[in-house]
């Protein structure tokens, strides 16, 4: 670890306590697919192309003007399925 990072953590801990060490919102890469805004359009594309994931992905991309990889699209669908199961 770099001493600058450790000093930063120590400073945050002294000022804010243990809550100062928690990861704050807005950190990391932003998702390309938003569950709130893209969910309905993705589900509609999948309903129209039930057994053709690549076709559903292409249809959604043309409607939303967003571009994602096949794996990203599959991970999003898996996350939706996991949410439904719970």
C-alpha cells in the first residue's frame, strides 16, 4: 500500500469515524444498462425474440441507441431473473 492512501484513510477515520471508511456512492464504473430505465425495453425485446438472444440484443440496441457486449446483456438478464426469483 502507498503511504498516501493509508494517510488518507487515517484522516477520514479521524474526521468521520468508521463510516468515513465506507465506499461512497458514485465510485467505480457506471453501468451501461440501467435497471430502472432499460428494464421494460429489454424485456419487450426478449419477449419478441424468445430464443434468439443476439436478435433481442440488436433490437434493443437499435431502439435505445446504446451498445453493450453480449456478455453484459446476458448478465443483465440473469440479474433480472435473480430479482424475479427472490
